[in-house]
C-alpha cells in the first residue's frame, strides 16, 4: 500500500511540476512578445529621432560652410577697408602738409 501512495505522490508531483513549468513557460513567452514589441516601438522612435538629428546636422554643416564663406568675405572687405583708410590718412596728411598756411589745420 505504501508503494501505491508513494507512486501517486510521485505522479502528482510530476504532474504539478509540469503544469507549473508549462504555465511559467507560457507567461515567459507572452512577456517576451510584449517586450519585443515594446523594444520595436522604442527602436522605431529612436530611428526617427536619429533621422531628424541627421537632418539637423546636415543643415548645421551647410550653415557652417556659409558662415565660413561670409567670414572670408568679411576678412577681405576688412583688408580693403584698412587699405582705403590708410590711403585716406596719407592723403589727409599730405593735404595738411601742403596747406599748412590755412587756418583751422
């Protein structure tokens, strides 16, 4: 009789163990599917954000190139202005030396 009771307990334990394992396996499968879809949605969001950032970087590079060109033009204009101011000062000095006798000089 003890043998049959032990066998029944063993079979019941195996059945309960299999049921728990199957239940937990199904829960794990469902959780994995939910997690995978959540990761997919987040990856899509990150991908869109990266696309926007790449567009902004491209616009920033174009702006940087335009700014560098404008800085070069400004530097050239400043050099021309310095030359013209020097010529004007030289002309004024020459005029002051030539017209030294006029009042107000």
